[in-house]
């Protein structure tokens, strides 16, 4: 698998300028063959800076789903067309993109990486009369506040929320009596702050003896994490909980190894660290043993779980198509397109109100397993394990998660009425 992966990855990067040209290519064929108007899906994510791989994976996931749907006749005989734009992790840009999509006649939207962006975008969806299935942004306020409490029915989320990043690790480590001193190295915006609050409050419910010894906050586009890491290291924590992600997570983890963090701590929990881009970025460090088997992570989907024929087939097809293993942005967006297909076919309509009703309570089989869209808050419920970061070239050419800890989603997904 390693040789096949690397060969295709190099070919993909060399022939498409990091994939942008191929990803931007228009859909043809099905529309011409059937002569029917396309069902347009607008997708947006971050495609610039140190977080850019998430936007590429959103594009690849959406594009791949559309290709497979179109190869089987489209949705009710109509082709699917993907329009993509970079939101730059910026609220104003994301809102501008959404209005552009509306002008272009899109039927639905998917994507969005940032929790801050999703909270800005969600309230305008009724004005635009567009459904969006959010496929990365994780703040619980999207489903708990905007959907359940404020009744914004146009919002759905196909990926797991911060419950995965915050409540799950508390369950994993609550019985480890050696973990008494915890510290936070947080992404300094909505996602990082809500994740940390939920993690330490959940852990301390189970373990009142746990002490918070330090907090450090790093804004987007931080390149030097050493002052934050040094300040926390001086507090002698047993566990560091970290939420910077993408390229920033890679920089942070490498800088932590140079400061000797893994010589003294027991656990580093890296939220979203199981993503393919992070695993690619730190693989050499894992091989060299720099994390001393103390690095734990999760993601909203990991390519090596569940161990089902459906997931294995998806990973193989995706890798053959793009020369990359799918990260969670890709799988969640892929599955969101399939959810829209199922809802449109169930409703026999593309009208927003009809599709909202069809999505509520929808259950479908996806590479990540069974997804169920709760009618009350429009949150997709499914399981994703946490695990220890390891490397085994017989399994994959990059680092991946092992020693998987699987908890039923019902054990850690907060439930309406969210009191």
C-alpha cells in the first residue's frame, strides 16, 4: 500500500499543482447525456495557509461523491455539480461565498471548517433558503443553540461535534489515577475554548481530584508555540490537552518534542490529531520515537475504522482517485452529498422545506458507519474511536491510530434538551 500511495500522491501533486486544477475541472457528460439541469451543491472550506489541506479534502470528498453519483445516473436522473470556494477561515468571506452560491442557483451547501465561521453562517441560511450540511466545524452551539433552541432548520451537521474532542478523552482517561494535573494549549477561538471547557468539566465530574495547572492560548496562524509550551511545561502537568489543528498542530507537536515535553508528561491529547494531514506531517517523528507512545488523538473519521467492507472499499477507491488517504473532511463531505441524494430521492423534490423533512431522522450507511440525523437538533450521530498514534509500514505509509478506544456515541453525545 505504501508504494501505491506515494506514487499516486506524487502524480496527483505533480500533474495538478497540488490538486487545484483537477479539483476545479467542471463536470461534463451526464448533463449532456440526459439534457437535464444539474443539482448544484456549493462547497466551501479553507484552501489557503497552514490549514489548506482541509479545503482540498472537502473538495476531493464532494467531487468524489458527485462523480460516483453521476456514474450511477445522478439524482433522479439529474447530474450533480460541485461549486467550490475558499472561505479563508473568515466570517465575511464565508458569507460572501454563500451569497455567491445563491446567485449561481445552488440547491444545497456543504463544508465549512471553522466553528466561528459556522456560527456566522448558520443564521443567514433561512434568508438564503439554503440547507447546509456542515462537515468539519465542531462547536456544539451549532446544533444545540442555533438548531434546537433557535429553530434554524436549514442547519445540519454530518460530522461529530466537540463531544468527540472533549468528552471522549475525558472518558478515555478518567480511570487513569496517575493523571492528576492537566493543562491546556488551546486554539484561541470558539472551538478551542468550548473544547477545553467541556473536557475539564467532564473529567472533573468523574475525578474531582484533578487539578487545572495551566492554560495557554494560541490564535490562528501561530508559528512559534514554544513560549506556550514552555509556560505549561513549567507547571509540571501530567496531561496536556491541545486543540490547534492542521499544519499548526504539526508545528506545535514538533516543537514540543524539541523541548522535551514527552520526557515528563504522561499523555498529550491532540484534538483532530488523527487527521491524515497531521499524520503525514509527524510520521517521521513517530518512526523516530519522539512521542514515546504518549501521543493520543482522534478525528471526526479515521480511515482505518470501522473495519468494514464498505469503509475499506471507500478508502481504496478514494486513494486510487486522489493519491491520498481520506481525512475526515473528505469522508464527512462525501457522506453529506450522499445524505442529500438520499433525502432528495426520499422527498422526490429538491425544495428546501421538503428536503429538510426528509433529512430529519434520516439514517444511512456511510464509510464511517451508520449515520443518524437527529430530528431535534439535526446532528448526525455515529461512532469514532480515539487512539494512540503509531507507525507500522505494513499497515500504511503514514502514522495512524491504534489501541483504539471505542465508546458508543450515546455515551458521550450530549442530548436534547441540553440542560
